[in-house]
């Protein structure tokens, strides 16, 4: 489960860092966001969240 969450966050980070435009979903024109710094910030936040999940999410230990 942890790997799936990290993978999704990394892919979202890459998507938001890429200069995406129409016809991609959630593009600049759709939201009226022409400021690329907003998208870069969201991409960086996704990468940081992926790092936090990767380093801090520990599997539960089973008691024997």
C-alpha cells in the first residue's frame, strides 16, 4: 500500500511540474491559472509528501 501511495504522489508531482496545457486534464486554461509557480508549488508539495510517506510510514508489527 505504501508503494502505491508513493508512486501516485510522485506521478502527481511530475504531472504538476510539467508545463501542461490543453488537451491534458486539469490544465492551465481550465482553471484560469496562468501562473506557473502555483503548479510548481503543487508539484513540489507532492514530492515532499511522497518523501514523508516513504520515510515515515512503517508497517504495523505483528505480535507473536
